[in-house]
C-alpha cells in the first residue's frame, strides 16, 4: 500500500505532499488505517487512533459453504464435459477423471485449510507464497492473477451465461453469433460488479439464491439420467474404456478440464479476514462443500453419458441443453435459464472473493495504492472490484472457452504448486509454528506431486497456448523490479509512480 504521511500534531489526518509518498510499503509494514469520505470513496491514511476501517467479519458457516459451492458449481460442469471426453476418448476414463478431479480438489482444499488457519490473512495463494518465498514470487502470482487467472475465469463464466441465455433465440443456428454473446457477457459482468460494490450482504444473498437454483438444475439432470438408466438404457456404459487415449499428456490435459470445473475450492481462503471464526468456519465449510460438489458432478456426468454418447457430447456446445432436449421434453425450455442462473451465481462468487486479492496486493504495495481503498458507506473494496470488472471485459476479445480454460488451469496449477511448496517449506523452517489444523505429510506430498505433473506434462501437449502463459509469467519479473523493487529505492521514481497510483 502507498504510505501517506500524516500530521502527528492533531488527531485529524491529512495528506502531505507527493514527496512524502512511497508507492511500496515495506515487507512487514501493516499500518492501521483510517478512512475519510470523498464522493463515496474513501482515502486511506495512516492514523494514530485505535479505530480503523476494515472489511467486516460478516461471513458465517453457511455463507462459506454457499461461496464455495456457488463458485465451484458454475460454468465448468456445463462446458468441461466436452473437453474431458475430447482428451480421454471414452466414457469410463472420463468418469475416472471426474472422480479423481473431485478427490484431488478435496485433498488440495485440506492442505489449504492448514495454510488458511496458519496464515489467517485474505489473499489466498498470494498470502501463502509471500509468507513462504517472499515478495517477488508473490508479485508474480499477483501479476498472473491480474492478467490471466481471474479475468479469464470470469470471462469463461460470463460467456457460458450468455451462450445459454441466447441459445433459444438462435435455435436454428449451429454456431451462435459472437457479437450478442459478448455484449450480454459484458452486461452481466457490469451488473454483478455493481452488486458487489453496493453491499456485501447483497452479494452473499445473491450467492445463496443462485446456489440453490443451480443445485436444483443439476438434480433435475441427475433425476432424468437415473430414470433413463433404470429403464435399461446402459449401452453407453458397455465397453466403457474402449477408445481411451492413454497418452500421458492427453490424460493430464483432460484433468485440466476436469479440475477447471472444481475451480473455487480455495475461494474461501481469499476472504479469511471476513470470516466470523476462521479457525472453525474455514475447515468446516470445506469439509461440507467438497463432498457435496464431487458427488453432484460425478452423478451429473453419469446422467449425461446415459443419454449422450461421447461423439454427441464432443459435437455439442451446450451439453446440458442437448441432454434436456433429449430427456425433458417441454421442461427443456427452462434448462437454459437454470444453467444461466448457475453461471450467474458462480460469477458473482468469483467477483466477490477474487476482488479481495487485488485489495490485499495493493495493501502490500504490489499494486497501485488506490486499489486498497474501501468504500466508507458499503465497506466494500470498490476500486478493486471495478478494476477486476474492467480486466474481465478486456478478456472478452475472444470467445474460445476451451483455450481460455487451458490458460487458466495451467496458471492455477503453477501457483497452487507454489502454495503447497510454501506449506512444505514452512513446515521445515518453522516446525514449532502454531497450526490449528495439520494435514498428514504424505497427503501434502501426494498433492505436491500431482501439481508437478499438471504443470509439466501439458506443456508438451499444448506448447503454444501454455507458452503464452509462461511468457506472461516471465514479463512480470522486469515489471516487479521496475515498479516495486526499484521504486522503493528511488525518490524520483517513487514520486513519479505516486503521481499516477496515489489518491
């Protein structure tokens, strides 16, 4: 966060000249903050008073469960089945990938329970990488999250929402026109950004309602699939592993698609500071949410395969709609609405949780200080929310969701690997540190090896797409040394940066 000097002679804070502003806070600098209102947006200044404005601890257990389930069950279950089948080639291997993806995500979530209770700060991976490896690796995570991970994830959900809403209007078209899809996706991003800027409780209430709607939609699919299987339609499960592509790189890319659908298992770690009792709420919410999601996902894919064969799934841009058209009759016309509600709720949860990452990064001095501001009326990080919304809109230049998923999955796998490495490193360097939750070492090592596999092997399969992600990662190094490391040592550069990043 940019440090703004204050007058110590009075109890009222004031902003001094730009020469007293440093764009980068020291590594261990955590000043108390007071806010003054300016047009509804607050200006952060150091204060000698004991009271300070901060994000409120308003999230309980059910809020936590709603956030995790609401974020995970989103566009992935309606998009990724096509990608998983495409790279595995068979029904049996696809179901194995879905089951293992749920299990691996649960194991990862348990590891993050230890990290979140040991380091109870918002920011998720950013806070854990900072704690374990220092400023540069944490900045690189922030850079990738800024450019690829969060905007791309949100873009996939917004595009999926738009595709399912618009599909009935273009029922005779094999390919939907890009312009209305992108416009509607942009509208939903703007609406949800406004909701999250306005009120935290509004955002969590929206999350609860749409989480219930999406679970109902998936239960409807599961019920229809169970009925279809019960009537003897099991031909798609005969010789289930026939045509399986056993290539290591193909299987790992299939896991990318499956794990993308479970993205969000670590989302509650981004808002730890807003949990009422993080040491109890975080692990309980994860242990409730992950089994629910894994079971629902596995049964949903079984329902898909009970009606559609692998070729039909690969040729469909909207698997749930193809399923509904075959099985639900007149009810199929409401399926696009339920799918849209699902992605709408998931996008809302991502905007809510992930905007806190930019807020924390700005507080640590890795992003412009303006992003560390909180609205004095709504207690929301409004600048960070608006910034995330803007970056998501920029990603709408493309509508190729499968390529976007591969960008996101690779980047997320890389930094999950770094977070787990941080967990192992802190166990070695700080064995006596207080850990309210401690996961078995073999579980952590197993998940670490899986993350290594998911980072290394897909590079061989899709070198161009993942090479772009690696290139973006490497560009963060000179940006860090110029804008963060060097700026803190140069008064002229500090003043120049302050002119454009301070308020």
